[in-house]
């Protein structure tokens, strides 16, 4: 419960800082850079070397990849049909296609399923959401921000994305069986805990919900996909078609219903893809997701 309270508290702190005159106007930029270049790499180096990889975890790993691929199909099709700008299409793909499987997911799954549920969550979040964002996510953001179609330029961006570099190093450590010294590992763990608070403060600082905003209809569309449609598809495919049962599958459904991913929104905003809509997706999506997650949990029971 304390972790969930922390989410709302950090978001509120960011909003309050908007009205503190001594707060620099580029506060969110500094926070974003710290999260992207320090906190996230630390998280990768702390968790990934400890993961136990096995074939049984294929379904949890696949779930985030299915989310972003389906988001591409739906929003690219709608964008062409309705004449959306490239920036709007890219924004909805990124913000609706990546779920908040860690920052919101960890406290929720821990509260609902305990430590055993967190094991499944790590597979969903790291080789699933995290790698998808570091690869196809950067590809999408690059293409829709500047219209770049040069594979050389896109691969260069991906390879210079510090969290992706950290992921590669962490996977090599996992496969080699090498363990980071305890003192260094403990330090990485403490740095990794800064991801959620700093990212939420940044989002709160940029959050300005305008009653007459032109983005409300797009916000509703993105959240409908993220909170209702995609988890329903995972429920049908995993439980009804594949006939899978158990805690692992239940965690997959709940994780599929998480609010938009904070880090994906930071990446999207940094590429200039409708930053105001990005912040609305996170700022509105997180509180609303607690209602829809409760409904999904009730359905699973």
C-alpha cells in the first residue's frame, strides 16, 4: 500500500512544483535525463543478471511485444483513415502500446499476488517491456519524430540508447553466470529505486490538464486500448483459446491492463511527439487504471 501511496504523492509533488517560483523551468528535462541515463541502466544491471530464463516464461515475455505490435496495427490504420499527423499517430502508438509493467505494476502485483507474482512480473517487464521499448520503441519514436527511414540512423540511435546498452551488458552477465560484487550490486539496487519517484515528479511537473484541450478524444481512445481492449485480448487468447490457468496467466492479464508506461512517455515526449498528450496519458491513465485493474482482478477471481 505504501508503494501505491508513493505513486500519487510523487505525482502530486510534481504538480505542486509548477507553482513554486524558485523551481527552474527545465526541471522536468533534468529529471528525465537522470531517469533515462542513470536510473534505468541501474535497474537493468541490478535485475537482469539474476533472472532465471526458461521456456515456461515465453507467454509473459511475449505479452508486451503483442501490445506494441497490435498498437501499431490499430493506430497506423486509424491514422491513415482519419488523416492524423505523424506526431499524433506515433504518440498514440508509444503511449498506448507500452504498459506501466514496473512502476505501477510492482506495487499492484505485490499487493495482489505476493513475491511469487513478482517473478512473473520481472519477465514481463525486463525481456518484455524493457527490451521492446529499447528496440522497436526507439525505432517508432525515431521514424515518427523526423520521418527517418534510414536503418543506419535508426540503429545508431538504438545503439546509443544508454538503457539498451545496459540491457546488453546485463544479459551478457546473466548468460556468463558472472555476479556483480555485492557492494556494487547493492548500490545499483538503491539507484534503481529512484526510477518511479523521479519519473512521476517529472510527469506531474509537466501535467497541465486543460478542460478545452483538443486531446481528450485521443486520450480516451488511447486509454480504452491500454486499459480495456488489450487486456481483454490477452484474457481471451491466454485463458480461453490457449486454455492456460494459474497465477502466471492472471499476472499477465493484470499487467496487460496497466496504465501507460512512464518511460515510454518520456521517450515519446523527448522526440517531440505531442508532449502534452503524453503527460495526459500518464497523469490521467494512472489513477483511472486502479479502477480498471480492480475490475480485471474481480473478473479473474
